[in-house]
C-alpha cells in the first residue's frame, strides 16, 4: 500500500516516520506528473510545493488554523493531503476537483483565489478577526510564484507589520525570482534565536537599562543593535522585511521538509507576524520540468497544439513592430501566455514585463503614450478588472493612445470562475472615448489590431477567446463598420459579437430551415455602437444579439439603449452569459449549460417568435415558406 493511501487528512501526517514522509513526497510527485500530464494544469509550481505543504500541515492544525494560498494554483499537494486524493484524477474535469481552492470541496479551503497578491490581505483580516474574537488560531499565508511583485501584497505587509501580536505566519515561496539563497549553520542558529520570544524581551530589558545611563546608554544600545542587524543582513537577505518591522526566518531550503518544519515551529512560537523565506525550485523532482527553460512546466501545454488566437496575435504584433518603431509591449508577468514573447525576442528593448502589477502596467502605458509611443498591453480579460480605475482615469481621461489586448475573453472553461473573461465588455462600456473590437476569426484579429494601433487619441481594446482560432468567415457586404455575413430576409437581425459570430451563423441556418428570413451582422467594433446598426435594426421585425460576455451592461444592452435613444421600436432580445460564477468545464460544455449554442439559441428565438401571437413577427417572410419548412 502506498503511503498516500493512508493519508485521509492532515492529522495522519503527524503519525508518519521520517522515511514514510520521504516516500510520501516521492509518491505525490508521481501522482502530480501522471495526473496533470493528462488533465492539464499547473504542474511546475506544485512540484516545488511538496515539502512546504507537508511541513505546513504537520506544524499547523488545518482547518482550525487557516491556510491561505497565493496564488491558488499552488494547492494541488494541499488537495492530496486533505482527503481529496481518491478524486484527484478528476482535476479540472467537469464535476471534478477544481484547479484552485474551492470551499465546496473541503473545509480546508477558505479562499477560492487564483488572482495573485491577495492572500496577505485575506490573512491580515482573518488574523485580526480571530484576535478580536479571542480565538486561539493561527493564520498561514503562502505567497510566491511572482505574487510579491503585486503592489497589493506590499500594502498588506505594511499593515501586517503594524499589528505586533497577530498569530500570522507568511511563507514566501521563493522559486528563484526574488532572492539568492543563503544557507548555513549560523544562519539557522540566528533564525532560532531571532524568533525566540525571550530574545525580544532581553533586547527590551537591555534597552531600558542602557537608557537609564545618560550619554553612554543610548549610543551603546544603537551600536549593539547595529552590529546585530548588520550581522543578520550579511547572512540573510532580510533587510526589507525587517525594515517593515516584520520578523524574518530564513532562507530555508524549501525542499528540506525537516528544515521547513523547524522554521515554521519557530515562527509559530513567536506570537507575532513572521516571514518565513523558503527557497524552492519550480518543477523540483521532475527533470523535464526543471530543464524547461520557458517556465519549468508552469502550466502543462498540450502537444501539437493547434494554432490559436494568441498565436495569430503574436505573429501580427511582430509584423506591426517592424513597421512601427513607436509600438511597445507591456505584460504583467504573462509574457508567454499573452503572446508577447515573440515580440520580446524581436524587440527586447521595447518590451516591459512589470510583474504581477496590472495597475502599474496600465498607468505606465499612459506615460509611454504621453512620451510619444504606442503601448500594446497584453492581459487576460479577467485580469483587466484589477486596473479599471487606471484605465478610466489615467488612460481614457488623458486621451492616451494605448491598445489593450485581452486574451481568454468569454468562457475559458477549465480554470473556473475566476478566469472566465465575462466582465470586460460590460465594464469597458463605462469608459468615455474607448473603442472596443471583438474579432470573429483570425483574419479579423489582424485587421482590427492594425486599426487599433492607428488610434492615437483614445484607448482601444481588442478581445478574443481562448484556444483554437475559428475558421475565417468572409463577409458578403459591408455597411458602415458592420460586416454582413448572411442575408436571407428581414425577420431577424442577428448580431454576432466576436467569437459568437460563428454561433450566430449556425443559428441563422437553423432559423432559415424553419422559413424565417435572417440577416447576420458582425459589428467588428462593438463600442461605440455603429449608427448604421441602429438604422439597419429599424428595418427588421426583431433584433437578437449574441455575446460571450455577461448580459448585464454588455453589448446587447448597449445596442438596445442605442435603439431606444434613436426612437427605434424594434424589440431586442440579448443573449449572453448569465451573471453568475461558472464552474470549471470545457468551453463547449459550459456554453451548452448556459444555452449559448446554435441549437439552444435557435429554439429560444423560435419560441419568442411564437409567443408574439397575432403580431406580424409570428409569420415568416412569404418567400421563405412557413415555419418548419412546410
């Protein structure tokens, strides 16, 4: 029997011998490689988290002690150790385990986070709540994988440092991005000394006694304190943490379980906020991941991956870069996922990776634009939410020519509710002067990107889906900025937004088979609403919009408002993503569940027509026959 099979929860870990724990670590890595290679997901970060997670669960008592992860994709080992090993083969599958913490799965999960740099703020609030409620509970926040590059993390640290008696331990999982490892017997000894509560009491006693000696006492204390701090800083890179007033433990070899346990026990006994600095290697224990130069298998990528939307963008931006020396690129620690790596290779001096700092990225882009350049900011659609204020007041208010390219827009599927890009088109409708484009295929992506970077006096946004790029759909006509994709009559004007244009064509075919005359248009630029679309809508009996964005405040809502403002009385029905958090599943499965498929939409539209009994809309164009093709 494998050791992992004997672990039903964290309490079982405390019964294991040292050799059993070593065997367990090896078994966990085997399970990670085997499972994630099949299901996809974040392999490299979790391979580097095995010993840290074992130590966390052996020193602390989850779920009474709360473990908060930042980012949540580092929790696969945590799931295996908290009773979910038997279901681990369902990872990221519909109805199976989430790729992130999930409250519905386990009491050991408290924060369903996946956006970085948030855990320390959660932990600060939790620890303060337990203190006020007089509950003897520790809070452990693990941050790493770039999380400390986000400004929110440092805002939290500043506040944590001011609360001297919080039972809060912060583990910095340093996998080579922040500090150089410093190890050795003396450093370990000083770590134990620094976190011993008696050490602080003795320092206070010395300070008080020396303070009673005029002239000599205070200078002597400062000399002693300076020697202590200088020695500590020479042995360990702790300066900035202790400058904040935080106790520092480390650096500790994060792959040495016993060393991690010792460090965490010292931190736990201190009675106040403590930083534990663990040095790890992403992909540790799996040679292929350790040797992967791109990102140590941060996320497992399928072999022979078909050409995707991101690939089309990447190629076209390089072409633009050769033509336009003023175009620069900005990424928030997502160089490869957002398709900017190719541009960075061609133009390294014109590419800026600001870390996980979307707010800074956006305002820095405004500064670049003010300086005469045209920045292209590559983000996941859901991450733009974090920088809305900067987009509104730092970019749009100043009429800065900045192009935002939003990858993973709409339903993304496997990564669950935090990664579905279903809010961008709603929040962007609020920004004065902004122009928003949603390409339906690869050819339109190229066209619209070139049009976007030509706008120098306002922000432009280009958003597209995750995965394989859709086959090109050629227009049969152009009206204003609108592409006409299909025209068989004036019963239904079907507006397909971006990646839903292909679905709209499917709906049109189904409605036409029932005898209805349908015209399908793709607005290309969905903000502002094209006046030609308003004029065209007046000629139809019904307008239907389809978008992979939340219905509230989305493109359909804006089109309906534009029609009302113009006095056009054609009824509008908008289809989109319901305003709810969508569980993880493949994109087609999610679209099926929320009714955004050709079959579901055609049936809903037919029912709407049928409900308008006695209205001319209840009958199709005579030239198209009767419903059902009779």
